[in-house]
C-alpha cells in the first residue's frame, strides 16, 4: 500500500511539474488602434487616382476563435496556423482581404476591391491597445 501511495505521489509530481508547452499559439484577439490609409482609382476620372486624403484614426476589433480570425464582426479569415509575420489573404468576389500580425502586437489589415473601371483600398496599420 505504501508503495502505491509513493508511486501515485511521484506520478502526480511529474505530471504537474512538467514544463508547459512554450509553443502554444498566440492569441491575437483584442482592439487595435489604427491609422487608415485609403486610395482609389477610376479610369473615367483621372483626378481620383491616389490617396483619399490624410490617414484617419480608427479601431479594429479582432476576435480569434481557434483557426478563425474575425475583424470588426465583418470578415472572417480561416488560418490553419496563425503566426507572427505570416500574411493571410481571402477573396470574396472582386474584394480581397489581407491580414498580418507582428510580434510586437501590431497589425496590418487591407481591404482591396477592383474591377474593370477602377479600384479602391483601405489599409489599416496599428498596435494592440
């Protein structure tokens, strides 16, 4: 009986004292304070080419749920393995969505849409609040 008690004690000690997984995926959920840079192009009006004025300040709410990342309850990315410095792009019709996270808790998010007559994009660059 004493031997079983010692064995159980040693087994519990080993289970709870083992080093935890240091490679656990990072959680990118949170609110990011961003500058938004916009641009547009229209082949029928050459004055629309270029930046759409000075950058504006906004926030992006990012929710990570397993392999899914949702931005502002608007668009969801499916990423098999989310990691720093990786770029993820998804397409929906003529619009593409791109997201990239950096190790210093910052984000790059882009929405681009275009067709035969022109295009527009919004580029968000920010840091986690």
